[in-house]
């Protein structure tokens, strides 16, 4: 007997959305953001252009959602399938920070992350709404992981109690972002370790 069940529109939509995500990330990596178009994404994904515009207002919105999904998948993989990724707390603050900074270096050097994130960062400069959404949905949650770990360091006596933790995390994350943006010097594990050592030397309890 023929299967008379109606197609599962939810599964079909999820497959289309995944195909669109993959197409957007692939195109921006291959041809750059400027040459990536909604038409090109639709053709690569095997969907109609109207399907994309039904879900997203622009190619920037498509790329942002695709990149957020990519980073969430990476975070789950790093956390062995857990819903969220955390900076470990082994009791050794320096080792924990070096671990996450090295992982950040690896991600920044990975073309799968590097090129889409550069495209979004550049577009966010001229598109304030996209830039704010990129910061709110991706950057800020990652930065708050540093705040949480540094606060635990305060409680353990490894970090000064009077610190502004927002400034403290910028001492760690800022140098990597600066070197990544300029591309004038290599972004390496050794550099990540040095950043952690230099920052922690200034963060050590006084007296």
C-alpha cells in the first residue's frame, strides 16, 4: 500500500535551511562577501530565491545565522555534546586561560571561521544593526565565559578583587583580535600563552 502520509514540512524546511547555511558559508569562503549574492546562495543550495527572502531580509542576515550555527556546532563538539561550552576551571587559572586562548587561535586560523567572521566584521562596520546583532549573539556570550572564569579566579584568590572584569577579559581577548584583524604578525599558540602570562602578571594579587 502506498504511504499516504503528508511530507514533513518541518524536516523539509530544516534541510533547506541547512543547505542555505552551507551555501552561504561556502560562497563567502570561495568568492568573498562582496561577490556573494542571494541568487548565488539560492543556486548553490538548490532552492528558490524567494525561499531565502521568506526567512531572511538580506545576504548578511543569512551569513550571520549560518555563522552562528557553525560556531554553536563547534562549541558543542568542544564540549563533548553538551549544550554550552565553558572555560574549564581546573584550579589553575593560567592553564585554563591558555587552553581557551589556544583554541581561539586555532579557530581564527581556520578558513571555515576566518573568512565568514571577517566578512561579518567588515559588514558590521557599515551596517550598525548587523554589527550590534553580531556582537549580541556571538561575541558577548563568548566574552561572558571569561568573566565567569575570572570571577572564579577572584573567589580563589588568583585575581585581584578590585578588578573590572570587563577590562580584564579585554586584556586577554583583545590582543588576539587585534593581531587577527591586522594579519601583520603570526597568530600562534606561543603568542596566546604570552598574552595569558602578560595579562595574569598584571592581574596578580598585590602584596
